[in-house]
C-alpha cells in the first residue's frame, strides 16, 4: 500500500509484472534488469527505481513514496 495525501494506492506483483492500481484505474509495471518502468493507459510512460527497500514513483515532478 502506498499513501499519497489521503489517497490510497495498492500494488501487487505477478511474476515480473507489477500491477499498481488506485480505485478503478490500473497502472502496469514491468521490469527491465534493474530499472522498473510503468505505463498508464498504454501511452504515458514514467519510471521508478528501487532504492534499497523504498520505491520512488515519479510522475512529472511529483514524487510518490
């Protein structure tokens, strides 16, 4: 579970694909070596890296921890 302000984000892992969803919106993740990518609605790309046990989500200049 990830929390941003009062919104709750959930994610789960299926093999090497990460599914990240909020309410009825689904964000899909995939892993390429040590870099993690996720895309929204098949067209908007962002990415995040894993820093130790913390995942940092980058969208525009807003960071989700």
